[in-house]
């Protein structure tokens, strides 16, 4: 008998499947998270997934599946994009819109256009998708989908007692996502020891000078009180002021209590501002957990953007609350009024983001495109404020 020594051809690899997740996919998804999210994986556990993608008050009542779309190689999850549902208020009225979050593809499957495939599947069910902070690859996905690019959102910091160690940890963290030359430059900078020490000292002096110029006293007719949940009376403040922004994601009581009193793993402090007894604004803060840098965060603020007195009082109170526990404070702002309030308080702009909107409704897209600047974004939007372990 003559044997055939030729190797048998390999069976064709089954195509990758992209579909919306079900509750039964959670174990495979958490395994994928553990493989791909590094230090952030413990903070994307089952409790957070349930809160963000199942118990979200803006998920359509008719849906039962989590708002997560996955790519599978057989039974193995190899890619993910999730949507945090929200309500966008625009001159056109309330528009259901989703935040694109948790964009991740397993390293072995990158370069195959998998993120684009997942995003296309999402657009079938979520015709308005917004992204605030994003990696370059995620921006390419949005641009390929024909996104609108919005005006700038800026991140700010206010240093108090920034230590040399914190400067070195921060730079090392940033180096991890940079080019080889950037990583080498930061390693050299940190190795010198003296350079991070000088930078930390200079930032403390500059921060002190900026704070010295900031407003100090709370006007007598204003009062601020901490609350453990947001009262229904705050909906009147939201309704009265939402039309003062070109666009703003909902800041109703149902959003605020879900976002700040029910979020697992994060301890928020919420404060209401009153003028002569009438509610005129609120601010939300938190202190970083042990896995983060020693920072405080002004997570959210809301008031009439024309009310500079209220905005100044809110940022000043947030700083007073955070200052004893942190080395520096972060905040973010997109509207001119809130950016100016942060600047008056001594904050320094450190980074600029340009959010994107993908909209499959041509008429709505045209209306959104008429005024892309001044949309109201803070760290409460997207999933910007989450644990960022270093």
C-alpha cells in the first residue's frame, strides 16, 4: 500500500461571531476581563457589570439582556464593547443615547477590524452613541462610522502637596501607554530622582500661587449641606436649567441617585447649595481609593451656568472638603462657565479631549451638528470617573 506523505490540509477556522451578550455569558466575559484589563480587572467585576449594564435606569424597559456586545471565537470571548445607556437633552428634546465604554479586543485578535464589527452591531440597536475619553483605536472606530466631533472638554488639576513619589508613579503610569521612546525618556527622568523632586516642588508653589488668587469666602446668603441621597426637589433645578446648554445628559434625581448612591466600589459625597433657602446647585466629590494616586475628584457639578457666584461656591466647597485627604484635585469641564470657575479657583488645564457622536438618524445628526460646542460634560459623564489603578 502506498502511503500519502502529504500533510492534510488544515480545516478552515470558524468565523468569529459578534452578538449581544446574555446573562449566561458573564463567566466567559469576566474571564476575558481578567486576561485583558490588567490592574483594572478587579474593578470591573460582576457587581459593577450589573449596576452599569443591567440596573441602569435608562436601559429600555423592554430589554432584559445586558448592554454589552461581544465577539466570540467558539465559546471564548475575544472582544467587547459595552454601552452605558443615558438620556441626552438637546433642543430636539430628550434623545436616548448610549455611552461607548469598555472597548477591548484580546491582543491575539487585534488588527482584524473586530472593534468595527462590534460597533456596527451596536448601532443596529443604539442609533446614538457618544464617546468622551477614548484611545486612538476607539476614535478610529467612531470616525469610520461617520462621527461628529464635538468641541473641547478639558481636564484640570489643582496641586496641594504633590510628592516626588506621586510624580514618579504618575509618569510611570503614563509611560505604560506610550511609545518606546516616551517610556525610555520617562524612565530616565524618574531615575534622576532630582528631576521629579523639582517638578513636584514647582507644582506645589504654582498651585499655592493659583489658590492664593482664588475666591475665599462663601457669601452669607449661601449655604451648603451634605446629603446621602438626592431629594426629589432637585428635579426642578434640572428642569429649569437643562435648556441653558446646547446639549446635556440627564441630571435628574433618577440619574444622580443611580450614579452616585448605588455605584459599587466608589464612595461619593454629595452636597446641595442653597441661596436664601432655594436650591441653586450641587457638587459631587470623591477621594481616590488605595489603588489610585492620592487624588481627590470633583466628579460633577450642576447650576445655572450664568450664576458665577454659585459655581465659585461649589468649587470652593469641594476643594475644602477634599484638601485634607489628597495631594491634588482633578476636575473636568466642557462649558465655558465651568472652565472659568475652575480657573478662578486656581485649577490648571492639563489635557484636552474631543468627544464624538455617532448618529444613524440623518435629520437628528444634522441638528446635533449645528452646535457642537458647549455641550455639558463632567467626570460624571461616560464612565470617566471610575477606579484608575496605578
